[in-house]
C-alpha cells in the first residue's frame, strides 16, 4: 500500500501536522505501508514531530508563504503563478511515486487534485468544521467583500469535494453539515499517546492547551479563570500553545492574575504537563475535533469544556468523564471547574473514567477504520 499525503509543511506544531505524523508513523512502522508526505513550503525546516525513518518526505519548494507580506494585487498574481507551478510539480511527483491513495488536507491542491489522473484514489480529509472552513471569522465583523469571497470559495470547495473518491470528516455532527455529498465518511483523530503515567488529580493545578487566538477562546479562558481564582486563589492555571500571547498576557496583568494564570509556549513534553494537572479546561468557540481533550483524558485528567461545535460532545460523556457547559458561558464554565476543585472523589473518579472511555481513540482502532476505507475503495473500483 502506497499512500501520499499533501500538506503545506510539517514544521508547525499544529493539530493537523500532529495527526498526519501519528498516522504516517503507524502506517509505516506497524502496517508496513509505504508513506510519502508531499510538502510545498519551508524546505529548510525540520518537522516538529518525530517521523519514522521509513517515511519519504518530498518538498516541492513552492513557498506559498511568500504571499503574506505582499499587497493584494501582487498576492493574486503570485498565487496564480505558484498554483500553476504546484499543479505541474505535484502531477509529476504523483506519476513518479505512483501511490495507491493520495490524501489532501483540503489545502491548495484540492482545487485540482482530481484532475491528476495518476491512477491513485483521491481522498480529502477536513480538520475543521464546515462552518469555519475557508471562513474569515477572527473576532471582527465580516466585510461585504469577505462574505462574497467566502461564499465563492465554499461553492468551489464543494464542487471539488464531490469529485473525490472519499471525503473524511472528524465528527458525525460535521458530516451532517454536508448533505450534498454521498462520498463522506467519519474517521476521528487518533490518540498520539496512551501513557502508563497518569495524573493523580491531587495537584492544585488546571491546564489548557491551544493556540493563542480568537477561535480557541483564550480570552474567555482568562475571564473564566478570574472567576475561579477569586474563590480558589491557591489553584493555578497553566496554558500552553503557539501564537502571539502578548495581548492575552496584558489581560492577565489587568486582572491581577500573574500569580495564578501562566501563559506559556507549546512544549514537547506535554504528557508531563497533563499528568501534573488535575483538571483540563477547553474554552474554544469551535473545534474541528478536540485533540487536546482526548490527550488530557488519556492522562486521566477530567475535562470541563464548552459544548462548542463540533468535537467535545462526541468525546465527553457529560457528568461521567467530564462536564459540557453552554458554549461561551464563562460563569457556567467557572462553576463546573469549581465543582471539580471542591470534590476530590468526583474529580478522581472522572479522571479514571476518562482514561477508560478514551481508549476507543487508540491508534490501532483508528487505523483499522482507515484500512477498511482503503480496502472498500479498491473493492469498489
């Protein structure tokens, strides 16, 4: 089995990069598949996550990142030129390596990948919900221009997805958002680890993990912790993530939370950080899945999460291995965190149950679903 993944780069510590690395390693090392990861950007940078030596990395050296600092008119011209080069180089690459399956993360290649007739099945894998893919939501109101562009992009995306041999969403709720499609399947993200080490849930510490941006609701998290800290000043919140944390740090200082709320950059030993904590908090406005939820649960940490679209409700069993609260309701989020702080027995039992319930996301279980998909496509050819 030869599988080619298309993704812009692997140097970033994002969820999509992590999931590809986990799956690629398992497919190569355990199932014996021949794996190719085809990149377009940052040729000089090493992958953030460790990859098996059996995996082939191919960088087409397109460098779409050059677009970001260009004025709009230049950006359009350069993009079209680079897109033409990308299509030509990807076509040549696929004809050369002859994969059985080519998997797109629904980035720039989704616009033309089904027109490359190299003999491979074309699969699309979306790591965002439909409502927030090719969208401009960043905390500000959309302009009319942005709304028009978003609408055009979405229609174009739908036309291209319909041509795929299979389209994968991460949740059933998101699958329901694509009623136009008959080539759609749900395969959830795998656990990156299931450590022997687990949290005792005894520490006076909560943890959150996610990018410092509007979608991840870090602003809501800080406001929530302000409520918790007033009641339990001996508890601390540790936050880990990529992005610019300066504005969020200013808010921490404004609220006088410097001694209880600590904003930090992403770390590679995140398992240790989960296991040092007793409660995991997710404050996202929306999620494609909620990878950090299953990570925390694998470490025996109960979760308090907004019931945001779409991942948390398909992971957490409310009241048994964590709490789901009304999306955006920081008072309710704070109250449920306080509930776990106040109830040692409940907190520890929820952590124990979380670790049991999350086993369904182990890599071997998710890999079997992918294997079944590959085999069904071959069978139906």
